[in-house]
C-alpha cells in the first residue's frame, strides 16, 4: 500500500465517480481505476460497488475511508512540522462565517493548536457585515470568510481556496445522462435555495446575468436540509464543492453536474484590517494558511 492508493481512493469516495476523481487529481481514469483495484486486492475487501450512477462505497469502504483520511492528514502534518514555534504566544480573536466554521475551519483549528500551543485562538461566528465592521473597529484581529463577498474599503483579503459551484441533482436524474446543463433547463426544475452566508444573493447575480430565474420551491439556511431535499428528489440546487457531500443524512446519493455557463467560484480566505499592524500570533496564522494552500504541495 502506498500514498497514491490512499489519495486515489479518498478522491473516488469524495466524488463518487472515477471520472470526477481523475479530473480532481489531474490524472487518467485508468490510473484511478487500477489504483483502487490494487488497493482492494491488498486489503482483501471490496471497497466500492460499481453502479451505473457511479461508485458506491461498501461497508468495508466506509470503514476504511476514515483510516485513509487519518493517514493522509498525518502526512500533511509532517510537511508542516517546521511551521510551529512554541515561542509564539498570545491571544487572537478570529471571526468566521457560518459556512466557513462548518465546512472549512475545524480541521485547521486542530492543526493550529498542535503547531502553536501557546496561541489562544478565540473563535466568534459573525456574518459578513459584522466581520467588516469589527475588523475596521479592531474588535477582532482577523477573519476567515467568503472573500468573494468582501469588498469594504480598508479590508485586505487573501484568498486561499476557490471552490467551484455546480448543479446538485438526485441520483438517476435525467441531467446525469448528458453533458453540461443550461440554466434555462435548470429553471424548469423545482429549485431549493440556500440563504445562509448570502448564498441566495450570490446565486441571483449569475441567474440575472444570464436572464434566467430559478423556480424556487423552498428557501432555507440549512445546508443539510438542501442536501436531503435534493437527494430525495424534491428539487435541484447549485452550490459549491466545499459543502458538497455525495450522501444525504438518509443515505441517499447526490450527483453533481456541470452547467453550460460560468458560475462564479465560492472563494474562502483571510480578511484583516489593512491599517492594523499584525501581531506575532496573526503572522503565525497567516503563515500557516499560506503554507497550507498557497505553497507547492508534495505529490505522492
């Protein structure tokens, strides 16, 4: 077993299809397929059931997935081992929006605690408007937020991740059979609109740009509600890959389909007051995220 086996397996589990895993990893589909089969042979178990809709994990696959993630995370931690310094200390107030806290920040908070045990990071959840105001008033030190939504004068941003937005549909939906789907066709389907973190406002920008309008059947601030409604055939939606999971809470599958128009990415990154001098703790946080997302990665 090697790191390549684990990387390809996790990518296939996360995306649900060999073709999507290959695209994510920038490799051929045959490389993914052969690697997964080699891993199954090594382990002596079947990790996936091959179905028309994609790769469905078996019970053994679901059990092995967390172990594979743990191994890859430990390897990544080893790459960043030289970042930490027990001499850096202080208190840092870090704000984050709802989506960032739920789908981006927890893992990195754990890593920061290991690397910088003497930095006390105090987390507060705020919406974008409050983050902007409190940054400018120096009530918070930094924020991790959707930088694609921040345009306030005096606030500097550093984008770390650009998460593509794609169409979510239930398994077996007709949109899964073809290629790219037009917004005009999406508009003919019942639509579930996420409202948290200005998601509805961001969505209507590109809908309006293309002179189309979704047939909204429900608005909700719950990502899990959107996931379950889509998986159970109650509608479709367009959301970012960062919040995508292939399974609903009920265990039903969700497929992702590309659209024929360019949908803006959901950008995640750091935000801070341009006029404020950074503390050592702030510099350490910025260095960690820059290394994790903006530096070249080792490839296995």
